[in-house]
């Protein structure tokens, strides 16, 4: 269904969702067809394609080999940091994934078992994910930039049969030894007996624990290939943890059937790709963008996916993206606006852009954070192709609002991710649950049922799913974002309504950082806000009030706090700015005025809240923030 326009497809999807999705389900191979397209018998926990049976790995690999794509490149690994390139055809990938599945099965992994994957950006990560899918096991990939404690939480929550890891990740400024972090995480999670498969990379040698740890290379060498296990369409494919409003991350659960259908269709409808074309999602496999658009969707659609282990700048220069586009003839590129801000900072006049052949590149898609119009316009100017902002989140797994080039490119409006994607009935609601007037800002919701590919629930926490997403407006899914529609039906995303911030496209919870700061013995109370940053969009800033008997050396306390967040959450939190304050501005009922603190840090206009307990705290905070350089010059005023 790509030969119709965006609005017609959208109307069809909301008026006759079952017909719409039944037609699109023909894009994938089913071992058994479904009994019901949409099972609403346990609403609001809807299920798509109930009664159907299929296997995601079969649809992503085997089917293409059987249909004559065996010699086509399936995955191109390009790593400037490891100085390695490797192409795997669909036939190569089938061989590796089938043997990996056989190896995992020999270690006892079967249908429904969980496998935690804590890996860098190497082909073995995709191979391990697909091997789990092949067996009907449930993978949970953990981003390499998280600290041992975050990994431990995910291990404790998922209780894995197996952990798959590597000796190291490679950051431009250092080798990140994974094994000590993994051993520490297993200790914290009381899971030290869990079998671990470790990929030894040449850059670091992991110390193996005799009798528990298994060498990836040795295991695969002796493994017999395993076939695909046919699973229920509603069977979980993976769990992916994301930041919630507390220190405890939320395990988003995705299924096989709906996910395969939605993602396969999205490649053509949203990104305009044909089988055999090259798609590059410059993200990380640890995030949802990496799951959906490095690993699954390009392969489901018979495309070639590029797996890039490097940065937009510094590996070795701001021409890195254009070198990859040129070398691998990338047709569509997907990345985060922050990557373009970094490239623009280092190559403002696009000198590197001009050094490479970019004729293969048809479109650039941006997501993960608000795309400031200046970045979008710079990219458009440099590349002279459509630059498309699109909006989605870990929970949805694919875009909720986009300019779907496969359904006919609509005019681009900088600052807007265009219109709701077919399948998503998006509303902007006021506090009482009424649709707001055009142009007015409200809470963005999706009317239930969510389309296929979205979260089924939170892992072992149906009640948390209901409470966090479904209870605020019965019959609607609460996205956590606020925004508005314009007169043309274009959506704009303005801000989060909770404590989530977006740092270089990485989703983080300020609440989780506050929990870490509060655990320091000298801290009486604290607040963390996301202040605007020209490169990363937002950066966390911590304000701490110390106990009366705290040690007097504030600099030492500040260093300890920065170290604590790095150790507990990870370097990815980029928590480096903290200031000691006398007191925090609060309402008369004792609520910390974080919104006002953020506006002061951003140098934005702010009213004195009517409910404030003592207005003089605002002047104090303003002065305290200047000591650490806030407000900063030239920060984007986008996020409110
Ligand atoms: N493993 C270990 N550490 C990691 C890591 C990983 N996979 N990824 C990031 N880190 C570390 C970095 O080394 C850095 O550590 P440092 O404080 O010691 O320097 C810290 O986490 C912050 O990393 P990052 O946010 O990547 O900032 P940066 O300054 O290194 O680079 C950009 C800035 C803009 C170049 C970078 O953020 C980028 O490429 N962003 C692309 C965005 C993206 O892929 N988003 C995914 C969603 S689409
Ligand atoms: P994540 O779950 O990490 O993908 O983060 C999802 C959140 O990132 C969304 O809820 C938004 O707050 C933000 N986000 C993602 N894409 C966009 C976009 N195109 N514009 C504005 N915000 C975005």
C-alpha cells in the first residue's frame, strides 16, 4: 500500500485499521495466518495478528536467500575506530546467524528465554540479535555507554539464560573495557553464575572466568546451524529498556508479527527504499533506532544495512559521513540532529561535503530529539536533498509523525516532523481530555489501538504500562511529549511533560540523576534540569543543597558527584555541571520549581510563579548558575 497518498493512507488506517493492516501483512511470510487481525479481547492490551505464526529471522534473512538475494550485501560493517570493513551477503549472514543460533541452543537457550546483549557496534551484535529471534528467545540489548549498575538492573529484571558481550568498545579517546563492567554488573545483580559468551576483540583481551565464560570464536567454530522456530505473532521478540520518570528503567516489549509487518512497510512508505537499496542508520544498536533501522527493518525489506562504528566527527574528520555515503553508495541516511550540529560546527562551509560523491543519496532523515530549523536548513543547503525530521520514541518502535516519501513527499516545514504517519491517530489534548484548538499546545496522545510494531506492555509490569501511559486519558496512549497541530495538520513537538531530557539524542531521566546525587552523604536535596546546549541539544545541570555538617570543600563534593553519576548511570549521561546552592526555589507546598530553574539556566524569560514560597530564591539561583557559566551564549531556544 504505497501507491496511495499520505492523507488517503492515513484515513484508511484510522477508519478501517483491520483492513489496512491485513493488506500490509501480506508483505511478510507467515507460517500460519492469523485468526484475528486485531484482538481487542483484553483491551487496552491490544494484540495484532493473534493466532498467526511466523519467525522474524526467517523474514529478515532466509526468505531473501530463498528468493535469490543470497549474493546481495545484507550488512556492511565500516569501522574507522577499529580500522576494519567487512561485507556480509545475505548468504553469509544466514550462515553466521544459523550457527550462532545453534551455539546459543547448545548453551540451553530456547523459546522465551532471555538473552542480554552488551556489545559494541560490531556485526556479531546483529548476529546475536537475529540468532535469538531465530530461536524464539527474547533479546535485551544494553547500550555500551551505560555503567555496570544500569546493566545490572537490566540483568536482574530480565533474568537471562545467557549474556553476550565483548572484550571492549572503542571510543575515539579510549578503549572501554566491557568485561570488568559485566563482571561487576553480574555481581550486583546476584547473577554471577550466568553463562557469558565473550567476543575477544584485538584491541583488548577480556579475562575469562573458567567454567562460566565461553569464547565467541571457539563456540561458533564448532556450532551446528539451527533452523527458525515458528512463534506466535504476539510472542515477544525483544525487551528494550528506556528511561522512565524514576531511576528504574522501563522494559519496552515488542512482538514478532506486528513488528515485522510495520517495519517492512515503513522502509518503503516512510523512507522510500526498494529491496536491494542501501540504508544507513547512523545510530547505535543499543537504542531503538538501531534495533529498528540498523538491524531489523532494512533486512526485513531486503535492503543493505550499514553498520558504522565511529562518530560523525573526529573519526577522522567531519567528512566521515560523506566518505561512508560515497563508499557504500548509501541511498538514504538516518541520524540524529546532534550529529549534524557536530558536523556543522567542525565544517561550517561544507568543505568536506564537497570532497565526496553523494549522488546516491536521496534523502536524509533526522530523529531522536527536536530538530532546530537552523540545523535542518544547513543540512538541506549542503546536501540539496529532502531533509526530513520525523518523530518517534522507544515505545513506538517506528515513526509516529513523518514526511513519508514513499507516499509522496509533502512540503517540508522546518520545526515540524510533518503529519501523523498512517496507523497513528494522534490527538493534542487539554487537561480535561478535549482536543485543543489548532495552534494551541497540549499533551500529545495516540488514540488506541496503537498500530502494529508498538510496545505490547512493559516487561513484567502491565500495571506500570497502564499507569504510565494509558490512565491519564482513557482510550489514549500518552506520549509524554507536548506540541500542537497547525492549520495544515502538521504536528510540532515542543517539549516533554515529564523529567526526561535528550542529551545528544540519548534519552535520560533527570529523576534518575537526582536519585544518584541524593545518595551522596553530603547532599540534603537536589534538582537536575536539562539546560539548552548548542551541540547536544540539552545537557544536565545539577543544583545541590548540602547538609549543615557537609565537608566545606565544595569542589571535592562536586567532583565526587560527577564521578558518582558517571559510575552509576554512565558516561553517556554527560553529567559535568553541578553547582552548590543555599536553597532551591519551591512552591508553598514544597515542590521544586524545576521548570523555572531551567528557564533561568537557558536565559529564557520567566515569570515569578504565583505559588512560589520565597521569590528571593530565584535571584540566588540566577547568581549561582552564573558561576558555572549559565546562561550560555547561542544556545537553541527550541526546547521549552
Ligand atoms: N560506550 C562507551 N562510552 C560511550 C559510548 C559507548 N557506546 N557512547 C558514548 N560514550 C561516552 C563517550 O565516550 C563520552 O565519554 P566522555 O565523557 O569520556 O567523553 C560520553 O559517553 C558522552 O558521549 P556522547 O554523547 O556520544 O558525546 P561525545 O561528546 O563523545 O560526541 C556527538 C558528541 C554529537 C559527536 C555524539 O553524541 C554523536 O555522534 N551523536 C549521534 C547521536 C546518536 O547516534 N543518537 C542515537 C539516537 S538516533
Ligand atoms: P527515545 O525513546 O530515546 O527515542 O526518545 C524519544 C523522545 O525523543 C520523544 O518522546 C521526544 O521527546 C524526543 N524526540 C524524538 N524524535 C523527535 C523529533 N523529531 N522532534 C522532537 N522530539 C523528538
